């Protein structure tokens, strides 16, 4: 039995293009641009660490008027959240605006990559950097402060994925209202303040007046961050800490609210995202 010899086209064909290959290729290209941008690197690497020290001082003052406040756990949790906010949401908004202004996004749409692959590929470096920094702060802080192991790692992962997905969608949406990279610091400020002050990162929800805390729990990014906290410590601060099984019950409302906000953010991104420079 004989087999047909491979044709010249078959022999010279390169590896088949797949979604993973396209995402990695886009991610590598975006990572190269990120490394070359000193301002973006400063915002992603240095600024969040500066805020960690600011957060420590703020929590210490709050503990003076709120006895029993677990400063150590709140410090690590808040630091992880703020790092994700700056490295993923803010940095990615600027990246979308920059690539749009350079017509990179427009050119990519003429190739094999689908729209969702272009957006996710651009987000790969920000996601990788944010997760790496968050892991270093989370693991290092937990070991250094002798925090307990996570009560529900699965719930932590769900919260983390929900937070990252929401931030990507919000970054795409925010870029639609951002004309230049330089103006990203202004257009992202409202959501950044919501994340830091309204999501329990800088000011724990349990030290707020009850009505204000209830409103903050309904904000876009609060449910995802609260899921991380419940999965980590077994409580969101509104009740006593619980175990693995009880943490799912405490997370129910956050799961529902967070999923609704993710759907709205994705809808807004699809509806308003611009692939070409704003006129």
C-alpha cells in the first residue's frame, strides 16, 4: 500500500492558527508595547505598591474607632483588590485607547482574529501582570501576617474570575468615552473611586453606616471583591465567619448581583466600544 507524497503547499504550511495561538501572539505584541511604555509600567508596578502603604495607615486609623477590626486580613485583601484595579482596569483602558488611536485594532479586525480575541489578546499582559502582583502580595502578606488558609478556594477563584471579567468589560466601555491615553486618568476616575471606596477595599463596608454599606454592596465591582473576601476569610464582614459550606450561603447574593453587573458591562462594551479613533 502506498501513500501519496505531501504536496508542496502541505509541506510548507505553517502551524494551524487557533484561538490560543492568536491570543498568545496578540498578548506577546501587547506585552512588548507595555514594556516600552515607562508611564504604563510605573502605573502598573509602582503606584499600586504606594497605595498599599497608604491603605495600611488608613486601616490602622479606622481600627482605633472600630475595635475588633481585622486590620491584617483587610490589608492583604484591600491590597490585592487595588492592584487588580490599577493594573487591569486602568492600564487596560489606556491600552485600548492607545491601540485604537494607532489604528492597531482596526487593522487586526481585517485578519483572522475575532473581535473578542482582539480584546482578550490585548488584555493578556495586564491580566498576567495583575495576577502575578496580586499573588505575590496575597501569598506574601498571608505568610508574613500569619493569616489563616482560605476557607473556600473555589469561591475565591469564582470571585477573581468575576472581578477580572467585569474589569475587562468596564475597561472596554470606559475606552469608548476616552479620547486619548492622557485623558484615561480622568475618565477612569469615577470607577476607580467606586472600586476603592465603595467596594470595601480602602474603607471596609462594616465600618460604614448600614444604609451606605447596603448601597455599596450593589455597586458594579463590590460583589466580585466580596466573593473573594468570603472565600478567603469566610465572611464579608456583615456576619460571623463560617466554614466551607456556609460560605456558599453567604456568597449567594454577591453571585447574583455580580453576574448581573457583568452582563450589563459586557452589553455596554459591545454597544459602545469604538474600533477606530474618535472624531
